[in-house]
């Protein structure tokens, strides 16, 4: 009887140690859900840039990302672009990435290239030719801006604009401070 009791305790200890090791290995982690809303991982995508290279969002993990959906024909979009450029220039060395996703399905690539040159934009401008990323992010109005932390989690979504430079900068500073933890 005593041996059964010791065997039971030993078996429970072995199972417990195995369980702890297995759970620490990551085998029990639930997948992080993607959704275009605060608190969820930003849906991944790959799009071509004006520079003809392709940018993939998940490759930017470790950096704070401002993801702005816009079009050249949108007055609020045009109004806030200079602020995005100034903030990108100011904070890129601290890990900020600004990405402008053009609604190319309702715009012309030539107009986008002219816009980039006229405003002196140096951050990546991606072309959403078929509107797939706009649909996956459920964009219903332009501009729409997603503020994504270095872990890839959406922290805030701003629909409409133009946002002031101070408002954008406050959000950027928060994202950058989250990455410093």
C-alpha cells in the first residue's frame, strides 16, 4: 500500500515537471489573434512600394509603426502628410516607421509619385492596387491611421483627419516608450 502511494506521488511529480517544461517551451501558447482593432495584432500584409520593392508588415516587429491609409485626392490626407514626414525624420532613428498605404484602386500611381516628390516624402508609400489591405483593415474613410506598437499590436485607430502634428507626436511618443520597456 505504501509503495502505491509513493509511486502515485512520483508519477504526479514527473507529470508536473513535464507539464511545466512543456508549457515554458511555448507549446501551450495560444496564437495571437489578428484583427484591425486596438488590442489585437495588426493583420500582416505585403505590398509593393513606389520604389518597386515589397514591404511586409511583420518584418517590422521591434519598431513602432504608424500605418496611414490615404489617397492623393483626399484633402485631409494631403494636409497631414507633412506632419508625418517631419515626425518620421525626427523619430526614425528611435525606431519609428511611417508607412503610407495609398488607395491605388481609386488613385493613379503617377499621381502618387508626383505627390511624393512634391511633398518630399521619404517614408515608404505602398500601393494597394486592388484594395485588399484596405478591406482587411476595414478602412471605411480616408485618412485612417493605425498606431502599432513594437510587438505588432494595434494601440489606437484614428478615422478621419487631418490630425495635428502634436496629436500624432503624442501617439508616436507613447508607442516609442512602450518599445523601451
